[in-house]
C-alpha cells in the first residue's frame, strides 16, 4: 500500500482477500476499496456479498488470507491497539454486555479508551434520552443502536465504521439514528463507512458508493456522479423480430438490458447519448431516458454482472472514484 | 483497565460461583438435616466437628467439578455471547484480555482448594485429638501426599481440557463437560494400561502397579499441552 495515499484516504484496502476453510471460495476476493478522508462511504451489497467480512478485517477482528488494509496510516493487523484508538465501530447489533447497566458500560468503555470524553458521552446519552440506570439487555433495538453509536463516538474517533447499524430498526428509530450519524459527521468532519441494505439511506447520506458483489468490488464511485451518469433507457422496438438483434447488442456503456416483447429496457452508465444512438440504430423508437435511484442502479448492476454485461464497465466505474 | 476487565470477568463467573457454593454446602446441610431427623442432637463437639469437616471435604470434592466450568466460561462464554467482539474492537491487547480471564478462572478455581485445605486441616486436627490413645489409627492414609498430587494433576487436566476446548468452540457447557469427561477417561485408560502391563515393563518404568505416579503423569501429559495450546489459540485467534 502506498504511503503517499495515507493522507488522501482514511480507509484503504489493496487486494484484500478472505477465504474460510469451510467455504473454499473467497468470501472477499481481491478487494480494492478507497474511502476518501472526511467522506461518508456507503458500502452496499447483497446478503453474503462480503460486507461484514470486509469490515471485520478492517477492524482487525478477522485476519485476511492475503492483501492488506489501512485505517488512516495504520495497519489494523500489525498495530491493532493503535488502529482501534482512531476508529469507532458500530456492529449490526449491540454486542456489549447485556447484563451491564448503561452507566457501567460507559464506565467500562471509558477505562478501555484512553481518549474518552465523559462529558460528551453524557450529553449524547441525554440527547438520545437513554436512562443510564437501564440494563443494556433491556434496551429497545433502536435505543441499543443509538447507545452503540454513542459508545463508538465516545473517544472522538477519526473514522466511524457502521456495519448495517439500522438493520431491523423501525423508520422513526432509523431516522433518529441517521440524524445522530449525520450530526457526528457535521460536528467533527470525520470519515464514515456505512454498510447498509437501506439504499435510500445510503443515497441520502453517502458521498461515495462502493458496491460489493460475491466478494468483489463491482462499482466504486461518487454518489452524484453515479446518479447523474447512470440512466435507464426505455425503447420500443419496431418489430418483435428485432429483439434477437437487440438482445445481442452491447451498447458501449451497458450495465444491464432486458427485452420483453417489443419493450427494451437498458441501463447504461457514462455515455448515454452514444447509447441512445446505438439503440436507435437497432430500429428502436419512442426512446425515453430516465433518471435512476441508487436502489435501481444497485439491482441493475447486480443483474448486469450476473448476465455478464458489466465486466468491461467495472474497471471504468472503479477508475471513476 | 486491567481491574475493570477483572471485575467484568468475575461477573461472568457469578453463576458458576453460586453453583459451586451450593454444591460445596450441600453435603453439610444434608448431613445436618439427616442428623436432626434421625437422632438426638449430639452434645459432644468433637464428633460434630469431625462430621462437618468430613462433609466439607465431600463438598469440596463435589465443588471441584465446577473448576472446568470456571475455565470453560472464561474461555468461551464471551465468544458465544458475541461480547468478545465488542471487547476486541477496543484498543486493548489480546494478551491483557486473555490474562484477565485466566487470572479470574484461576482465582475462582482455587476457592474450593483453599476451603478444602482449611477443612482438611480441621479434620486432621480434630481427628488427631480423637485418635489420641486410640488404636484405630488415622483416617488419613500414609500416601496422602501422593493422592494430593494425583488430585492436583487431575484438576489441572480438567482445567486444561476445558481451556483448550473453550478456546476452540463457543460452548462453555461442552468445554466444561469435556473438562470433566476427558480426565476420567484418561484415568480409566491408565488403569487398564497398568493392569495389562507386564511386571517387567512396570519395573522398567520405575512405577508401582497400584501407585499414583502413572495416574498423575497421565493427567499432566494431558493438562500441560492443553493449557499451552489453549493459550496460543486464545492469543492468536483470527476472530473473536
């Protein structure tokens, strides 16, 4: 890993790979991930794509089979204690001691973290309306998630890593949680890496998106560039007989394509105008170009990868970041 | 930091500590209940102390069965509950975490031994007073020291197996069960091996057929590798 990149990226992985003996295949396969300093990075992917495994390797909780990673300028596997001093970690569900009272747990964390800010934690607990006398195991899921976030922020970390933190939360609890995260980012300008299945949340919050699929990074791009550059083209073919030619067509920026009767739907990224011309040249009419949400893009990129449309496009997308 | 970890580890051991305490006092309570029910209360202090000391010794032996549970809890419980992940995401060295667990398990395991030593001392003291002038001899065999060695080696083997298994799997119950089962199996295997060995082999090994040395050696041969391997795994584990 290049040392000159340490200033630009808060989190960086190079060829990060993890194989579990029982699985055989790599769960994370040569992952190159770059999280710019001060950004919110949305780490998305299907269940089992390798998000949590990647995050656990970043936290030094799992040792990579090959490749490496850095948090700031620190390798979490060589200097785990130093790396964890600068990172706040929120797992998918609170893993702290359920039998402890909130106040005891806060005291416990304070003893473990040299840079613990008790006053700030007290304020955050008050703002989140968390009773310090309550047992951790008795907290509602939303409150436990907020507590987990507060504990992760207690030592004022440079980097905040959230592993599906809003999973299973109701919409109100989720909004409250995300407000806390946004508040923390705005207050401190820290780097946030957040994996989530809620793509609407990621679209709202993330500056950069990384899409992992089957352990590989399919797409890594700035959110606004991704949303602005990825379009859905809906076209109607003149004749059903043209569908064979259309399905074989590979417009230069194709992500995914589907033909149903005379209806041809394509998702393209990059040169939309060029793609529209190519579609028109194949005898399509009523061509309509639509904006897409992150949710739509995610689905089409994954489908496109499965259909083999994406391979050449992937490198370009990664280069975009 | 270390004291906070120690307090946390003691709290994790509380259920086993309570179970151990109950097992320890159970024989004494049962004895007192039976004594009160079937006979008139004795006015002689010495036989009562003797009986209570003996019951305490039995209590200690039963409570010793919880030693693998202490060790199993120390090694596996936090990983089963996933709180190990919480702890290891903090800037704490794994050596500190493992040392705290080991110290607490050791202290908890030593409790029956300390109580047992006091009970044994009391028993010996009272028994020596009673047997003065008597020709019935002492309750304690001459090779009590050797028996103590076997007992110590067996307890160490139980703790070692529980530590090793607990560092591999996330079930403290299974770790404790194997901690009890494996030393028993080792003792039985040693007994069978000793009975089948020819006198010549026994002589060459420099042991007695009915002596405790082979049993102690067999248990130590299990205990030491298990303790070392368990510690290495706990320190070098790739996931909490």
